[in-house]
């Protein structure tokens, strides 16, 4: 069984293995000894574990997590064919069929790969030309196991804790684990990160070919994020203040380390997401290409640019961008907002994130009543993403694309993580304001002057909404804050533009979203897992409400 499982895990690596492997007869198998007694093969085994890092689009189809919260709308709802954002928004889910259900098996599969590596770690030889390589690989695997467990716990809450490889033929009943309490899972994650931090280099400046691998900087940033979530209302219903204190210290340590090792706020906000490398990005993975189904530019571009127009920012997100000159929300009479020219004078991050009717894009004005009208069957908000898009891409000719990264962690998040945790732990003060204003200053926004703890909390939440828009934070933020029952349980809107010259803007309802506080904060365990495990271990329970 060990050999068969190992072969399955190594299939993507066969093309990279030495010629003598490829020359073998099909009946020959690669054994654990052959993999882990060779550090090159061991590293290739670790490379496969990275393959499930999240990407811009979610499993089964090209849908964005932003479309399952109040950031964007999925113009082409395919939820009747396969689970996607539409299932979240309408509540049409069951344990047998729901979005992201495949990630239960996918992430636990990667955790099993981590456990297999760790069980065989003593066999891995030292590289005489790079003595730290062996311990670095162990650190990478520990961090990846922590990362996959974190992605599981924010989806499902209570989880089985799998810390070693189990052979079902040795102890058949031992593999039917119960779901451990959330705090036990968090403790396992933090334990892995603590050891990983001691084994990993801070960054890979001296070995740029390893850029993108797990590092001490990533371990610190992930620890801060984990503790921030663990202090938040969904994980911390009793509002244990000590959790906020611990989170603030961890987030401060991550931010200080980032700033001291050359991670900065990139001068141009929009460039962060269209460059393959810049010093704000702490961790990332390659994004999909530009063209074809699932291509970044093909899925997001307006119809007039030969895109599918499938992901549309909502009016709710548009309305939350403040005015640049005053730093005030558009609902404030003193903000300077003009409803007849609603896109003028806004926070510069607005134009760097959202394409709107009348915006200049690829040499023409966007027209939702003309070339950019949705195709039959689409429900469009008449906004499109600007973030991630390359204006040089020509979707008609198939030219102009360059490689881009999907950002997993960046310096701006560390500022906002620290500001939130510090405000909750010790209240507003200079440290909190400095962190908020560093992010705002890079965007060209005036400083925030401060307020009560509650007011600062709301300001930080709005700043996260704007700074991290369309980066897969909002879906989880509104859940950990326990406000999804309001945010994702209401009508959402788009814009309609009529006339020329004196244009009239109206804001039609696009969809009535639903969210059940009784069950939607956590995903159901896939019914196939319940069927397998609960009969053998009655302590393995379905998520409450499902």
C-alpha cells in the first residue's frame, strides 16, 4: 500500500526523474527508499505538495471566491451544473453537493503527503553542497502542513488531526478519526509553524531560484494570520482578550521582520498584481494564463475586449471607496461626492481595481449598452475587474500576455493584520494609526485621524475591504467577524447607465443573497466522508445545521 500510494503521489514527477526511471518496465514501482534516500527525489516529492496552494479561480470552474460575498457577481451562474458561487448566494447547497467540497480530500491528501515525508525524513541524506537543504525541506513540509490545516479549519472548524501516516490494513479502525475541537487544531498548526520557523531561511535572497518556497518570513506571516483569525468572534465567541494580545504580538513580529528584510509597500498599487515579482509580495503562486477558458484576462475582460465578462464587481464595493481629497465616505455630505459623476475623485485604488462605464480601457470607452453589453443569459453589474488585468493583452490576436502571480501574502496585509489585532488588544493609538496610514499613504489617501475603539474597528474593516479587494480575504473576513449574516444576506446591486451627456445612473438589484447564521459559517463535511466514517466512529459528526 505504501508503494502504491507513493507512486500515485509521484506521477507528476516522472517526467522530471532521471532516465533510468523512465526506462523501467511499467510493472516496476518507485519505492520509498528510492525517493527518500536521494535528496533530489525528496525535493521533487515536496514540490508536489505545493500544487494545492489556492489560486485565483476555485475548483471545478472559473469562479472567484469574491463572487460568493459582497465584492463581485458571477455573471454566468453555472451552479445548476456544478457547485460555484451561486450555491453560496442562493443557499442551494447540501452535504452531497456544495462549493469547495473537493478541498476536504485535496487538503487532507496533501497533509498525508507531508506526514509521509516527515516519517521518512531520517532517510533523506545531507546535500554536501548545500548542508541546510535537508532541514529546509523539513521546514517547508511543516509549514505546508500548517497552511493546509489552516485552510481546512477556516472552512470546516472541527477537524480530524492526522499527524502520521496510517495504513488501513494494519489497524482498520484507527483511520476513522473523530473531529477534534478547533483549539486543538489551532495548537497543531502553531506547533508546526514554531518548528518550521527554526528551520527555514528568512527569505531566499541568496538563492533566488528557491523564491516561492516556504520561508521563515512566510511562517511568521501565517502565524500572525492564524492568531488573528483565532482571536476573531467566530473562533473566540467569549472574546478572550488574551488571544488578541497574542495575535497583536505575532502580527507585529511578522510586520517588523518583513520591513527589516526588504519587504515594502510597492509604490504603484496596481502593479502589484500584474508583475511576476515585486518586493511587496511575500508569498505567491503562478496565476493561470491569459487566454482560453479559465484564463485571467479571458474570464474578466469586458465583452468588447473579447472577454467573457464573467466576474463583475458589485455596486456595494464601488460605494465603499472613499473620496480622495477628503478621505470621507460618499455618504458623508462633506465628502465632495457628486452622484452625477460618481466615479470622479475617488480613492485611487478604485480605478486600479474596477473598470466602470465610461472608463478608458484598451483605447476605447467602456459601454455597457454597446460593445460591452453582457451576452444572452448573463446578469451583469456593468462593472469589471481592473485588478489582475494587463492592458497589453489582446484577446482577439492572442498576444501581449506576461506571467503574473496570485498573491497569497503581501506586506499591506501585515500592516492591516497588526492594526486590527492591536486595536482589539490595547485600543486605538499611534501604533494602530501608523499602520493604517502607511497603507493609505501608499494609495495617495489622506491620513485617518482616529476615533473610538469601535470606530477604528470599522475603519480597519473598511480599509481591508478596499486594500485587499478581490484577493480572497473578504469571504473569510465577514465570517470570522460574524457579520456574514448581514453582509451576505441582502440585495446586491449593479449600475445602469442611460442617456448621453447628462447621463442617468440607476442601481438595479442583481440578486437577493441569502445566508443562514445557523449553518453557513462552516461548510458541511462531504456526505461521502460522513458515510465512510460515521458508521465506524459515531463520534465523527456532521457540521451543526447540516
